[in-house]
């Protein structure tokens, strides 16, 4: 996929851009050492989440998907299948479902929920992750899964 150019604020234009993880890593994981490290964190978290076999949608947003030379971390929302319970996840994959632990040890901000926990339409809920702290919108990424 060819990603659109960043806007005047250094953000992707509003929209949800779907791409394979490898395309995202190649496009956004280049440049500064910090950007490369954050890309590795994203990759690790993605594969840990996928190991549960319960991922419905995997959304990436925040400074990693901007023109910022040195993003602080990677921000992720994972929509899980109904019935998912992180208590049933073992090993390192379990860590990513604890927000504070993931932030401290992985340098990532991970939020997650189940489909039945979403109020309203799932697509509208996902689109809501485009809203920044200042209430403006920016584009976000969705990792295309192979299932």
C-alpha cells in the first residue's frame, strides 16, 4: 500500500488505512533509532496478540504514525473476539493485556476490548481512535490480518 503524505500537522489525513504489518513497519519503522525501536515493539506486540488467536482488529495510532522523528511509543487498540479472557493467556502474550505493564516494560500504550464490550457500531468505535487529545482528527492504521 502507498500511504498518503502527512498533512501540515505531520499527521496522516483522516481515515483508517489498512495494510499488512510488514508494509507498516517498512513505511513507519524507518529513520531514527527511536523510530526503529518503536517499530520492533509494535511487531512484538502484534505477534503476541495474534498468538491468542482471538484478535479481530488491530489498530495503530499516535506519534508512531506521524512525521515525528522520535515517537515516544506506539499506541495500539486491539479488538478481541467475544469470550476472550486475558487470565487464560499464558507466557509473554499475557503481559500485553495489562496496560501499565505494557507501558512500563514494552514502551507501548495498549488498550483492548471485546466485540460485545463495544457500545454501538464497531466501525464507528474504531473510527473514534482518530480523535486526538485536542479533539482534532488524524488518520490511523489497521493491520490487515491473514485470517
